[in-house]
C-alpha cells in the first residue's frame, strides 16, 4: 500500500504523505502544497477536505454509523444519559459513578445566570426568534464571566465549558418564557439537567411542576442525539472563530448563528412546518414531485445529508421516541402519519434512491418536540442547547492541539485584475 500521493503539476512532480486515522478514509497531507507548487486546492463546501484531526466523533455515512469516542449512538441513546455523554465527549472516557456524580454536581452548580442577564432579555422584542436571543445572550456571557475567558488556562477553559453546558438550558428556557410573557423561573437543582430544563420552560411560579419521567427521558435522548456530529457547519464555525483566540462564549455564539440556517439546525423547524403544510397523506405526491423538480427550490426538509448516504442512525431513534412520547401523552398528531407515509414514499422513489437521500435527525424531531409542547421556533434553540457540549468539546480539543493555527482558507480569485482609479466625473 502506498503511503504517499504523487501529484503532477506543470514542471514539477511532488509527493505528499498519506495519513491514516483509527478508522475512516485516509487523508492526503497537503500542508506543503502551496510552498512547493504555488498552487492551492479548490474545494468549496469542504466536500473533500479534513480541516483538523479529532478524536471525538466518527461518522461512516455509507453505513449509517455514528460513534462518540467509539460508542455507537444507538447504545448511548438507549442506555446512557445526556450528562454521561457530555462527560464522555469532554473527557474521552465514560465516567465511573463517582465521576458522574461529581460532574452532575458541577454542572448543577452553574445553572443560574448572572441576575443582570435577566435585564438583558428585556432589550429584545417579545416576538424575537429564540435563536436571536440565544445568539445574543450566549455572546453576552463573555461580558459577565471574565474569570473564565483566558483560553491559555486549561482550568478556565473547563470552567467556561461547564458554564456553557449548564447555562444553555436556562438561557433557552428564558428565551421561551420571554416570548410568551411568563416570569422567568430559577433553576431547581434537585432536578436532573433535563427535568430542570422542562420545569424552567413549562413551569410557572404559581404551581408546582411535576416532571413527567417519560418526557424527561425522551428529551434527554433528544439531547444525546444532538450532542455532537463531527465537523459540521456550526462546529467548524466554532473552531474557526476559536482559532483566532476568541473567548469561548463568543465562539459558541458564532456556532449558534451558523446552526440557525435551514440547511443545518433550522431544518427541524422547517421539517415540521413542511409536514403541517402537507397536512394529509393525499398531498404527499405533490410535494415529492416538487422536491424532484429542478426548477422548484423546494426540498424535502429533514431529508438528505452531506455525510449520511444511508439512514441517519439518529432518525431511527427519533422515530421510536415519537411513539413513546405519543403513548405517554396520549396524543396522536396526524402529522406523524404524514411523516411516516412521506418517508415510505420517498424511500421507494428512484430520485431519492439514486441520490441516496434518507431521513435525517430533523425529520422526526419536530413531531416529538411539538407533542411535548414546544413551539416550532424553539426547535433549533433546543438543538443549540444540546450541541453546546459538542461545540465546547471540539473547541477544547482544538485549543489543546499543538498543531492548531488560525483558520485561514484561500480562494480562487475571479474578480477584476489591477486597474487605476477613475475620478467620479470621468466615469
Ligand atoms: N430534497 C430534494 N432533493 C435533495 C434534497 C432534499 N432534501 N437534499 C439533496 N437533494 C438533491 C439535490 O438537489 C442534489 O441534486 P443534484 O445532484 O441533481 O443537483 C443532490 O440531492 C445532492 O444534494 P446537495 O445539496 O448537493 O448535497 P449537500 O451535501 O450539499 O446538502 C443538505 C446536504 C443536508 C444541505 C441537503 O440534503 C438539504 O438541503 N436537505 C434538506 C435540509 C435538511 O434536512 N437539513 C438538515 C441536515 S441534518 C441536521 C444538521 O446537520 O443540521
């Protein structure tokens, strides 16, 4: 087997090492390419570019496999908890009972927000999208927690990471409360991470809130399914922002902004809106036809993925969770039937088969979140809440990487060549 790749450029033959990871495709190390040939590679959308080395998450898109630190997502979703998966992502190994208890206590101790942040919310319009609020408040944390912004200090980095994981549910719940005009609820640290979030979101000070264990479990599982996903757009954004030495709160705000887009985290909101718009199984063929029409910008939201060319393993767990939540809440939203039939029809359609388009994590998540009582605008905020642990784990990994450099892609310039300025009266 060759361990170098040979490249012929006019007037020169060059060789580059081929590096192997523990699993997955090898990579050609082209770091010296520009120095040796004066040429860049061209890869819009980074479809063939590994931007970093990472030991956190592995995806085999052809087989539909997702591993966190080696553990399959299906096993984690079935047997683990979001706190345990968070510990795993941050520290590399599953915790023993003492380590888990200590970690949960640490996160619990950081759930409150600086009191002045409540005033900060009042600057937003009532109808602000929760992602606008999340983005603003996460960025604003850097103005409140100066004692954890020195990124050269591993201890401060860990405190900032714990703060972000702990405070994100409080921030998201407050964004929701603000939008519906209800009072903010302080965290109740007797509850689990997820139970606490449900109470801060759906509870009111006037009444005791009793956490439904089935919903708590389902929500916790949804958080696990969203915890990390390799070098996706928002994670790459966090890494790129962090590569300049920016503080972690600012980097996570950048990640939230990127996640908001409908091609990424915003797809869960768009998917449910689409299913509701379809409304009845009879209308599915019309929407499938639109998705296939090159002249129509419409796409089946919650379908397709840059990496998965097989069933997204997170979608499998999501589909199962819909049934559990519906049974627990004794609801039966017709939108689930539309989703099931749409999936079946698409999976048997040559267009989707040929392009290897399968349901992704967002296809069913909206159906569950809506049944639990979240408005669609909160869906992406919940994704951001859960993905925060992935972002901070990836950010920590990057900062501790001795090879880390500021991210600075180059370009293929196609604009005008140099020309002289012409005064306005002569143009
Ligand atoms: N419906 C109809 N056609 C599609 C879809 C879809 N959902 N997704 C991809 N295609 C077609 C696309 O038109 C293209 O066709 P052609 O080769 O004829 O031009 C082909 O499949 C390849 O698509 P692409 O846009 O080149 O692929 P990509 O890797 O750049 O995009 C994607 C991946 C997820 C942005 C895209 O599949 C999409 O827009 N899906 C809908 C949005 C969505 O569900 N996003 C959530 C992704 S998972 C959660 C997350 O990561 O945030």
